[in-house]
C-alpha cells in the first residue's frame, strides 16, 4: 500500500496545480441551449491570452463557432410539412477575468455572424438568412486538474438586420470544458 501512496505523491509532485499561468491557449467544447428555436446545439471555442502582467486580471481573445439544429413537423394554413431548422454562428470576443484559488469568473463582449436556414418539403417556404449580432456574457471556470477546466456561461445577444426570423434577442446557456495548453 505504501508503494501506491509514494507513486501517487510523486505524480502529484510533478503535476503542479498552479502552473496554468504558463498556458497561453485554450480550446473548449460545450453543449449550448438557446432561448429560441432550434434550442439545443454544441459549440467550440479557441482563446488566447493577449495581455499579461496586469495584477490579478486575465485578458483574452476568443473565436467561437456554434451549431444548432432541429427537425420538426409544422402546420401552416392547414398544410402539414416537415422542416429542418439550422443555425450556424461564429464570432470573436474579448474577455476579462481573474482567478481566486481554483475558480475563474469572467465577463466578455463579442460580435459575430449568424446563419439561419429553414428547409421544408414545401416549395416556397424555405429560406436562408444571415444576421450580424453582438453579445455580452458572464461565466466561470473551475480548475479540476491542471489544464482541464469545466465551465458554465450565460450569453445574451441581439441580432441586427432581421427579416424572416421573428426574434432579435437570443439568450444562451452553455456548459462545457476548456483545455488549457
């Protein structure tokens, strides 16, 4: 039994818990839930520390991509038909945060582009639309292991230039994991 305790102690000694300050890049994946249809989807993100040396604060830039999809049966004017809703969005954001022990809360602002696509089996009802958006978000990461941090995030955004889509405010809740390297 002592042998296993020594091995475990040696592993912990060589994996420092607070060396993640050297990590300059972050890659993450998430499950995301929107306030509008389609609701559920996934996201990927890449972040980079851009300003170091400021006491207690961490400034990063983020690029992100999200995908949402839903297949439904819709009734319009007495006609039932199948529809596929797809939303792709991508954007960039600036983040600021700090770390208290193993918890790292952050806030950010970003801009992006969203592509909304409705495909139906009835001609004339399908459409595509692209919209510019801005968003603000707040979230937190928790360091479980060095370089591995689960996170939760709430994002509020507003679309501009809406024609066919019947909403202009889209809120999003994301839960996922970030890998720091």
